[in-house]
C-alpha cells in the first residue's frame, strides 16, 4: 500500500539535538507531527520502520530518525492515507495552525517544514482526523 502518513511523536522533555545537516535544534516538551509519504516500492511499510526505530536505535537515514531514536520520544499515534495526497500539501496546510520546525524533513522540496509542534495533542489529533478522513 502506498500513500501519505503522519507520525504523532511525544517528546517528554525540552532538549537540544543535532539533526544531520540541519545542525542543532532546540525542541520543547510536547507533541510533534511529522508528515511523510511512501509512494516507492515499499509503500507504507516505511511507517513500520519508523515505529520500530525507537525500539532498535541504529543509523539515522531521515531527519525524523533522529527524533525516534531518543529515549525521551515515542510515537503515540499514526495517521495513514492511501492515495495521492502528498506530505507537502499537508505540511502547507499546517503552516498557519502549528509551529514549524524550520527545514525539518523537507530537504527535497520547498516546504517550510514537515515537522510541526503543539503542546496540545488534541489539536493535532483533531486536525489530522479531519484531514485524513476527507
């Protein structure tokens, strides 16, 4: 199955981490939504890889891997949509509603970010339930 997905990640404390070529980022305790897509051969199996990343550790291939390998992070929800909706359109829709983590996860496009922050999990869940149910 191919499509788009959002990982809802909880970070349990304020921190500063180095994320590949982005350098050091300061992240606040709260909830982060990472938007991705998987239209290649493996499709949405990528979501399983991301979910397992927090358990296995290992090499960081995507920006989100740096978050998922932290002891203070966990994937608390996953939203999937099996169609041609691209993570860029979702991310652009989030720009005015949530705090963007500049340049995160979007090195191959012109989006501001593919990672957004909210202290309020319910606001993110409500947004994604509306978006993914359309």
